[in-house]
C-alpha cells in the first residue's frame, strides 16, 4: 500500500503541524537536519513523538558529515525506542547543512561507507569506520530526492534493486521513496511559482555534484541542471524569488513537481507507483508559503488524493 508523508520544518509550530498530519491520515512526517538554518532535528522529532500516537517520524534528511555514524545510529535508535517503533532514518550526501559550514557534498564512496556503518550499528554489529571499531553497546529504508517523472523513478528503482542483489539482499525488501514539491490549486500559475524554490533545491543536487554527468540525466532535468550549475546561492536556499530559482522553466516545473488540480496529481502518482515507488513525501510549496495555503493543500491531499491509494 502506498504511504504518504510531508516535510515539516523544525520550528515551534512543528508539534501542532505533525499532530494535524496524523489526524488527516498522513503516514509519515519528516524533519530536515540543517543546523545552521533550523532547530535541532532529533529534539524536534522526540517532541513530536510525545505528541502523537501512530504517525512515523524521521529525518528528512540528515548527512554523513555533521554527525558521526555512532551519533546518528544512537539518535535514531533512541527515537525508535521512545516512539514505540515509529522512527525512520533518511540520510543524504549533504545540502545546506554542509554548505553552510563551508563543506562540499560527501563523495559517493564515503556516503556508502557511512550508510553501511549506520546499518551495521542498528543491526547490533561491531563496525569498522575510518580506522576505528565500535558498536552501540546499549543495545532500514532508502530515501532520495527525485523529480516526479515515471521514467526517472523506474531507472532509480532498477538501480536500487540491482544494488540490493549485488549486496545479496532481497530486492523485494528494499522500499523506495521520493520527495516531490507540491502545490495543488486551480491557479496553475500560482502553483508553479509557489513550488519553484523547492524545485530548485532538487535540481541543485544534480547541478552541485561535479561527479554527475549532466548529459546522462533525462533531458528535462539535464537542461535545468546545466542552468543551475555554478549559479545556485544558499543565501536564497528554498526561496522561489531567488535568482537561481527564476532560471527554472515552467515546463520543467510541470514535469518535476505535483502542481495544479487534485485529479492531475492522482494521475501522476498512479504512474509513479506503477514504477515501484512505495513512499511519497510532499514538500508543500517553498520557503515562505503561507500557513493558510499550506493547510489548504494538505486538506485537498487528505480529502481528494490520498483516498485513491488507501
């Protein structure tokens, strides 16, 4: 069965927002880990766990640079214990959390080593990482940002399953989820503008990483990544009125995001789930979206979209 989540910023209102998501029938609430821009993620997640009963709570997302794998594993295991098994761990290669302190995106080899260390720790194993051996003596899932395109989702799913087979894991046990900038409105122009900043964040993951061969990306994404390479400014991170966000075309936003009517959203989601996606995480608009607009979109999703997949 398809699962739906929403990204919630770690601010005082988070407890109320996550409780509302639970009441509206959403399955997951994700909190970003970006220490220079927002409050501490695990403190916020723990407070939300104390204020809810069934919604899954997770990092959306953390990174390998600002936290040692033992710190990440201990934190998420503690949250899982405190929330009675409702924790989910999302780990990426770094975004604002690392750029704001002068670092670059973590290389794939280092990222994989970090993932394996955290996975081993959570399995109760003694792991070796950067020359040291350790365990959680007091004593998982795949997350990625992808444009809302069925072809790209299918390619990602195939890649993840191939990797699972090489690691001698049953591909059927690997669950695939993706983030999608989303704003549902009869005013398509407004919807495009509201998600523009969030869409730019996603494109920058491909533009920023110099190891990505832009020519190998699907044509719509390749064109936008080429525009943003070297142009993205973290002073306007996630903001729709930033100069780099203005570079994105409307055609790309339509291709990459969930915008427009509830019916169009349902149709696109059906295509994505058909490619093997299990989890969808909504980014409601971009930084600065009004509370009224956000609540309106959540209401439409809860009443007109989610019932088609439950």
